[in-house]
């Protein structure tokens, strides 16, 4: 099955493991690139709510790991603020929020924000003040969740 003799079997398995590791790494890199392309240039979607920058966007076919990676990249670009990313993948909805430390001090809370809007997509979740995630079963509610988020955030900020 692996086309090796008993003497060369261990070396052959190591080679196959190395190839698999390389393919997995390339796959993750391609997924990240695809997610970034799906997001496009969203910095023009940034709005200000009580002096806090807020970026909310939906992307297609991005898993939770991809959303977290995108969130980290956007947080770096944004510098200060709150980010909300929502994606539908395979009929399920993934939501992820991040808030920088300075806006958490102003009252923003990623966990409370996501808990409040996850119901729009038939789901739930939560997390820490600086990062939270949720899942849902109703992709039709993505726009409602995006539309509800600014008011929820506004109610948090002092």
C-alpha cells in the first residue's frame, strides 16, 4: 500500500508526514488569503459611535479560525475600536467580535455585544471583553445582526 519494504517503511512514512504537513500549511495559507480577498477593502465601512471606531462586515465561507485571523489583521489596521465579522459557511453562521483595550475601558464588551446580536442568527455565544465568538443556524439573519450591532455598542459606551 505504501510501496515500501519493511526496512524503508519508517523513512517512507516520515516523508509522507512531511508532505502532509507542507500541504496543510499551504492550505491554511490559501484559506487566509481567500478570506482576505473575500473581505476586500472594508476600512471604508468604519463608522464612529460615541468616539469609538466600529467596523462590521460579513464575509462568505470563512470558518471561525479564519474570522479570528481576519479580526487580528483588521484590529491592527484599525488601531483602536471594535470589529464584528460574520460569515456563513455550510449553512451555519460564525460570528466574531474584537475590542481593543482602550475601548473596553470606555464600556465596550465583545462578549456582551456578540451575545446580544447572536440571537438574530438563531444562535448564541459569548466571551471576554476583548474577544468573543458565537455560532448560529440562520444565515438569513446576518443582515439583521449587522444592523442591530451599532445600537447595542452605542448602549455600552460611556
